């Protein structure tokens, strides 16, 4: 699990690693009931609940019906926007990205949903989780443009948002590196800390070390 200044939220890779522990019977659970159980069973600082494991299982299952997936994602979107506590909202935002993660079953529409939640939420941890998740999506064209916009902002959407956008761009292979290079060569990043970080990345060839 990764820590941030807002608390601890699992990465997408960690969430997907939970797939093997999910129940096969999860596929037969009503999506609305599954989301409700996930919210009900959520406990901060404790191991993931059975409902959460079932949730991850169906989000990564290629045989899960499209209509049920849509209902499940709609429920998770509402959790990300309005549930308490804050860490539950952020975890739900990360879960929304699972279907669009590289090598996951249902990539279509993930970016649009994440972008919508980002725009509707004022929660800094939810926004941070979404920026992080953008760097792990199979679809890259729209995410790199989104992250470029965040990186170029003079004022932050959440603390260190510009730097976090650069970090996610670094994960998006050639498309991400191309945007990082353009940002550096056009001097488009205004935030001083992010500008300094970008200069360092340029020296490294826009690759992580």
C-alpha cells in the first residue's frame, strides 16, 4: 500500500493482486447489494472486507455481464463522490479505474468516468487517487492530455497535483514521455516544484530510475 499526505490508499496494482482471493460466487451477487455491502463493511486500517474482495473479483472478470458492470460502476461512482470517510471515497475512485487497467477485462469508458468524478469532486484525496490511476490505464491518448492539463496549471487542484501528474505521465510509456518532453521544451509547467522535477526528468531522458 502507498501512503500520501492524506492517508493510505491502495494502488491499482495492489487492488488487482487481490483478484485471486475473490469469490467466484461474487458474479451472482446483485451489483447494488455488492456496493452497499462494500460500504457497510469498510473499516479503515483493517484488512479488506469480503465484499471488497468480491468487488475486485468482478471488476477484473471478463465474463462479468456488461449490464451488471455498468450498474456496479455507477454505484462505485456515487461512493467516490459522496460516501464517508474520505479514504473510502478515494478507494472507490481507484476501484473505478480497475476495468481500464492494462491487461484488465473491460477498458472501454474508464477514462471518461474518472474524468467526470475528478471534475465533480472537490476531495483532494479522490483527485489524487484519480491522477495516480490515470498512469495505469490501457487507454493512453486521453489520459496523457488530461495529465498534461493538470501539470500545466498554475494553481493546484490538490497539493502537489502538478508533480503527481508528471509522475503519472512517466508511467504512460512513449506517449507520456512525449508529453513530458513537450512540457519541458515549451516551458509550460508553471509550478516551481513541478518545473524543477520536470528538469530532473529531462536529464534522465524522461525515464524513471
